């Protein structure tokens, strides 16, 4: 977490190219979030989730930071009103987590506190080699309260997740990769090109199938296996009505590469 100077214009920049929407958080010096930035992000992400021409979402920061966490200038007001004002950061993460298309966290710089929590909500986390990631809230007398205390144990297991949060560890990229906190580490000079390559690859896949897969994994993980299998089969019945499933099977028979449209 860090403190940003007062600003009236938090910035979120969206660019769309080749079915990939890149959402850049640009609030110098550290991309710390406050209620205004949260509102802007919610407004930017909602239409991207439902736009059929957007088949992959990339979220990243600018400069040396992905997101440094919550703005301490706001958080130091220890009131319920402040907590409710910052709470929609959880909604930003849920928009990414439940998006019916692949979401890539391009961790271009340090991802700390709420920034690391945001990355946890994405389908893939790719980190530049010079960045760090971690949950330093304990040093402020806090714990990760924007999804981290729930998502991190599900990703790494309860024991390791608790230790990371209790110790407030700030992990270098290679250690984050070793423990499974991120999926790939890329040298700084190759980072942008690798992100573009991965995003294009995701966008070329059967996006609606990916959306269905994401949905049933989330719905089924807390259910008894018999109920989870029913959830799966219901999705299969929906899946076989899609154009991409028909295209994938026909392409296999034709011995050619499929051309998916996300429909």
C-alpha cells in the first residue's frame, strides 16, 4: 500500500485491437486506488465483459507499478464509511473473475496488497522479472481484506497462504513463480511482446467455451460431486448449441485449423 497525492482525475485507459481489450491503470506515482479510480474501472470493465468482439481482457498498470494497493491517504480514515467506499474494489475483481472470456493479469511492475488481490482474480498471471508481488498489509495492522484472504488459500493452500499474509512477504518474481502465485515470469525487455502473444492466443480460442468452463468450475467447486456433475452436464448441453463447437468438430474432420468466433 502507498499514498498518492490528491488527484481529481484517476485514469483508466482502454484500447482494443484484434479482439483484445487492454485496460491500463494509470494513476501516478504508484497506481494506488481510491473510490474514484474504482468507479472508473467498474465503468470500463462492465461493457468489455459483454462485448462479443472483445475475446480477451488484459489488465495492467503503468510505470514501475501494476497496482500498489489502496491509497493510504484514504485508508487512514478508520471509519465504516471509508471501508464501504473502498469495498467495491472487490467488485472490480469479481468482474474480472466472472468475465465470460479469458482475463490476463500483465503484472508489469510491483503488485502489492490490493494490487496482488486484483491479480488473483485473473485467469493467468504473467509477471515481469524485475517486479515483486505480495501482501504487506500486516505491517499496517491490517490483513488482505479485498479478496486476498479468501482467494490466496484456494490457490496455494491454507497453510502457505496464511504464512505469506502473516509475514507480509514481498516476493520476487521467481519465488512467486516457484510457489504457483504467478504462472509465468518474463524478462523485462520481452514482457510487452509476450503479453501480446498470449493475449492473441487467448482471443483465438473458443471464447464462449472458455466462459462456460470458468462458470462451471466456480459453481461446482463447493458442491458435492454429484451436484457438480449435473452443473457440468447442463453446461455441456449449452455448449453443443454454440457455433464454435460446431466449427471445432468440423475443422477436425476437415483436417484444418479451426476458426473460432467466440459465438
